[in-house]
C-alpha cells in the first residue's frame, strides 16, 4: 500500500476517545469502506 498525504484527502473519517472502546472503531472502518476511503491512525 502506498502512503498518502492527509492534505490530498477529499474526506477524512476519524474517531477518538468518544468512540468508547476499541470495538466501536468497527463503525469507522465500515464507514470508510462504504465511502471507499483510506483509514489510518496516528
């Protein structure tokens, strides 16, 4: 997979502490998949 620049993204799907627990990040992954976007973590 080729690294991409965040500044080139048309849409960024993200989550944080408000997601509650790690299992809830599946929602973020599903949304990113539906929108055919890349996911990442910092």
